[in-house]
C-alpha cells in the first residue's frame, strides 16, 4: 500500500478532474465559450508529454552512465507514453481548433512544432527497430534520444515564441492564460489535471517496463 | 585508393591542404579548449587527403548540386518568368539540405571498417568527432557557396535586387553549413550503427534539423530583402545557440557511440 499511494492519488485526481472539468462553471468568454473545458485535457497532455519525454531523456543518460538495461526499458517506455500523450494532444487540439479557429489544422507554429516533435520520436522508434543486438540498440538509441531532446528544446520553447503569428494564447500579442482566468477557477482544476495525467502516463510506462522485464526473465 | 598509415606519411604537400599558419591558428584555438589541437589538425588533414585522393566524390557532389539546381530551373519553367523571392530562398535551402545529407552521410556510413578501426586506436573519440565536424563544415561551406553561385546564375527571381545584403547572406551560409555539418555528422554516426542506414539518415536528421533550417531561411530572407541588420539579431542569436547546443551535445555523446 505504501508503494501504491500515487496510483490512488492518480485515480482520485483524474476522477475529480473529469467531473470538475465537465460540470463546474466555466468562465464566459467570447469564441471560446464552453470549449475552455478542453484546457484540462488538451494543455495538460502537453505538460505530461514534456515531463515524460524529459524523464525518458534522463533515463537515457542513466543508461549511458551505468549500462544497466532496465534504464533503457524505462527510457523507451517513457518515450512511448510521451508519444501517446503527444498524439492525444494533437487530436484534442485539432478538435478544439476546429470550433475556435475554424479548421482542425491551421499551420500554427505550435501545431507544427508538435508535429515535428512527434516525427523525431517516431524516428527514434524506427531507429530502435533497425538494430538487433540489445546493448547496441540501447546505446545508440539512448544517444539519439539525448541528441533529439537537445534539438527539440529550441523547437518547442523558443521558435513558437519568436514567430509573430501564433494563434495560441500567450504568443504574438494574444493574451495568455491569465487573461482568461480572472477568478482562478480554472487553475483549481488545471494543476491537479497536470499531475493526474502525468501520473497516469508514468503508471502506463511502469506497467510496460514490468512486462518487458518479465519477458526478458522468461527468455533467459 | 585507400591506404592505411596516412598519418605517419610525411608527404602531405598536396595543394588542397591549408597552409601551415592556418593549422597553427587552428591548433591554438583548439588548445584553448583543452584539447589536442595537433591531433585534430592531423585528423582534418587526413580527411582532406582522403577527399583529394577520391576527387570524384567532391566533384560528384558539385555535379549533384548543379543537376538538382538545373532540375528545379527546368521544372519551374523559369525561362518564362521569375519566381517569388520567398520560393527562391526556400528552394535554395532545400537543395542545400539534400546536398548536405548526401555529402555528410559518407563521413561514417561509407568509411571502411578497417580504416575506421585504425583511426579509433590512435585518436580519442572527441578528437575524431570535432575534426569530422570541422571538415564537414568546410566542405559544406564550399558546396553551398558554389551552389549559391550556380543557383543565382540560372534562377531568376522577382522583387528588388539592389538591396541584396551579400555579407549577411554569406553569414547565413556559414552558420547554416556549420549547423548542418554538426548535426548531420552526429546523425550519420548514429545511422551507421543500424541497418538500412541511408534512409535512416533522412528520417533521423530532418526533424532534428528543422529548427536550424527555419532560422537560416528567415535570416537569409532578411538578407535578401536588405532589411536593417538589427532586425536579424534574434535569428543570429538563436542560430548560434542551436549550433553551440548541437556541437556540445555531439562532443559529449560521441564517445558512447564510438565504444560499440
């Protein structure tokens, strides 16, 4: 029980988030209207993705330092969970954009950056599959993981801020989160949602890691 | 064509080798970073030498560049009229990108196993990657300058020509080829470890290179339009930062690749 407290926390938070996101009062805003509820699903996916991919990169560094294969398992599964969150983020974003910006894909710098980010991690998976030897696979893909992460930072955090024509809030003269959230009601749901979804991603990854370890034990 | 023992050969007097003073300058610069500049200079020499021995390779790259440019020229039907400066610029960088992927790919993928092993026994991994990056950067800079020459000769473009800022355009070429060289060298060493490395090279490198290419396209577009130079400061800073990140990360990570 002591080891599993975070899973209970995760389920509790997500039940609260889903109920609250759909049922609580949403601020009345032009254009956005009720779609602001998507904040707790779409934006949190990106927070979760960045956290999971960062963990994946940290595990890759740990693997290179120690050479223990379980770090590689963790690195791969964290990346897989991050990719899942990325896809969900793009889909929820496209649905939201369809109702607020008028079309699912409007070539917004952040949309493009997200798509490129996914391309990088798909390439990571292809790279893994093109090698047979386990240790070599782990080492080379750890190197690419760290390299790609370093190249992704300017993509996700710097480039969208430099371009003047982003439709996302907080860019190019658009008001940020603060302006939409006058009474901080959204924050009460938003921050627990970030924690809840991220914990769910970690949970998913840890199950897959255990599955891999069992498989490896059976093979040996 | 391939001969081991190049490094101990004293007959380095081949026209393409940079003069002694440049090598000394390079040495001093690199020893500031606490590395064996002499080793790196020797390794760069080795790259240049093997390039000179296979002259068809560099000639091949120049021809590749020229024929790609000609394909673009013919398919746009440019005899009839000019293309927009925006398209002109983007097309130029796409051509450079493909040339770069093809020419840098050979730095690890096409290197023979025996020779690679020999160099690995006499030099440290950090020296190898730094020398390869420097060599590839010089190679790409030459290729992109030649490419720029041919491209601006045949591809006519609309818009105002008088305000073209050549200094900044060439600065963009320098920064672009350094960044491309650094990231592609690293990616080619990653791809060379896997099967099917030629297509992997493109899959792995394109998304990683995109931020760099976008910045460089912006910078060179500003130069083409002859904007105030202060307008490009943001792009310059980001480009230098991206280059620094890529070189630093390659320098740190290459030793792990090299072990396998």
